């Protein structure tokens, strides 16, 4: 599912030059188009958390995928820029449900001892989605951007697999009084090793009573503000670079096909980053891995901004991909562990909300800088400053490694 999310978010980045040529768009309009899906995600992010508390984790994910697929497919037939922009925005409203719900759902299916490592592996679907989006763009480019968008929409068919193979969260089932179903899921997940007696009652806080106001209450306010700030700065730093990476690389003399190859190698470097972060998080804890990995990404970003040779450009960007994505995997795990069950989805909603604010602002601002002819060094240094802010903020968040979900 995370691969599908990444595919949908990145496909518009890689097809933007083709769309811009077809609709005769300037760089600022292209930046706004890239941000359209994030405007939709911004709108939908605070809705899906409450909706999933009523429908359940599994049904919400399925609904999100099906609606996103239908709208995304329609966008491939858009007659003009305004209609295309609107449909991309609506697809974002639908698609963000997967992002809000999936991590919390997955964490609630796992035992404490493997929760961190396994959830980081879930996040590793991102580079797979990036490679799928890039591969589809290169392979289908002769057929035009409409074909590329239409094919990417077919990823929503994965909803069938979710419907058949993924169980509902036992935390959610117990919280709404469906005790027998919750016990059955636990037995299934443990492959029969854990069989709870029929009269045994699972105690979980009532998820339906969680409110957005509680996210900022005296008990949770500091945590919420910190995680929102980290999500904003980290997302700005990462997305500000990725959305304009093909253009920025062309400023350094690479052709568009060469820049696609550069991005593909970067995506491959993300995978070992996730693996190393997954291994380390259960041994060193969430905070130490996130802080050290983002810190290393800041150094790599500095090298990328000041690279004088093509070899240095490649090496620093690969290090940036390795460390930033490893940090993202652990960070996505950390956020869900900061909240009790009744607030977990709402906490993720605000995390995604702040990410989307950054995703909307960053492409447009970088688009302005590109249009004004700002140097490669200055543009990438500005982006890197947000990554540094993420390190300082993460230091203030409490460790959660080894703690059970509430």
C-alpha cells in the first residue's frame, strides 16, 4: 500500500515535463500542479482519522484505495489544466486515507518485540513505489502522460488483496465491543499460539471517544506540537528536493533521461537505508536512530549542495537517500507509539496534515526560486536547513522503544 501511495505521489513529478508541454504551463503552474494532490491530502487528512474510528481500519483502507483509483483514472482523460488540477486534488482527498490509517493499523497487528523493525519495513514500500513510477514513466513515455497516469491508477486494485488477506485491528474490534472477533484475529495472527478463553475480555480505551481537541490537551499538547513540527520540517526538506530534483539536476548539466537514471539509483539506495534503520531501531531506540540518520542526511545534503564534480553529486545524493529514508521509516513508527489507541489515528491525521502543508508550500516556493534563476547551491542549502530543524526538534520527543501500545 505504501508503494502505491509513493507511486501516486511521484508519478506526477516525473510526468510533469510532459504535462507542462501539453498544457503549455510555466514552471510556477507546474509546481502548483505537483502540489495539487497534497492540497487534497491536506483536506482529507483530518477526516480519515475520525472516519476510520467509525468504519474500522481495514474498511477505511479499502475505501480509500477504491475511490482514489477511480478518480485518478478519470484524471487521465482531463481535457484541460483546471479539470486535471481538480481531479488530482480529489484523488489526494481519497488517497490520504491509506497514509493516515495504514501505519496505525499495521502497528496494532504486531507484538511489541518486532513492531519497530517490521513497521520500518512497511515504510520501505516508498522506494519501490518511486521505482514503479519512474519505470512506468520511462516505459510508457512514447504513449504520452495520459497512458502513464491511467496505468498508475490500476494500483488501487490492491484493495482486493487487502479485503481477502488483511485482518481488522484487534485493538479497534475490542474498543467497539466486538470481543469474539478480536480474539479470533489474535489467534490468527499468532497462528494459534495464543488462544484467549471465551469469557476473556480485552480492555482497550474507547476509540470512538477520541477528539481532535484531546490531541492538543494538557497531557498530549507538547507531544503533538513537536511531532507536527518534525513532520513539517522533515517533509519540507525531503519533498522540496524530490519534486524539483529532475530540474535541479538539469541545472547541473544532466539530460532529462540522465536525471531519471540518477533518481532510480537514489531509490535503490533507500532500500538498504530502511534495512539498517530497521535493524538498529530495536537496539538503539527510536530517538537515537532518527536523530543520527537525519543528522547524517543533513551532512549529505550539504555535500550535495556544494558538489563540484558529478561523482560527488552522485555520492552525496545516495547518502542523502540512504539516511533520510531510513529516518522516515523509524519516524513513521515512532509517531503511532506516542498516542493511546483512541487518539492514534487522530495523531497520524495531524502528522499527515503537517506533512501536506509542507508538500504544498515547498514545490511552489522552489518553483519560484527556479523561475527566478536562483543558484543550485542556494536552493539546495535552503532545503537542507529544514532537515537540520528536524534534528533539533526530534531531540525533545520521548523514547518509545519497547513500550506496549495503550
